[in-house]
C-alpha cells in the first residue's frame, strides 16, 4: 500500500504527483503489461540480450 504524507497547506496536485511517482517506481503497471500476454523464455532472453548490447554501445560511445 502506498502512503503519501500530505503536509498541511500542501497543494493537492503536488501530492498527486508524489503518489504517481511512487506508484510508477513500484512497477505494478509494467508487471501487468508483461503478464497480459505470454512471452516464450527464448524470446525474453533474446530481447534482454539486444537491450544489453544497446546499453553497452551507448556506454562505449560516451567514452
């Protein structure tokens, strides 16, 4: 359960923004999207490899 302490006189929009940020960090929506359709383990591994290669190329480009 996400708890967002609201200070007295604090803007509702700011509190809502804090809540949304905390909710996003939990990864609930990401998990739901992933569970929506079955993905074969081989496909998942392939996507992870491609993502890792992409990240490594970005790091090497910065050096």
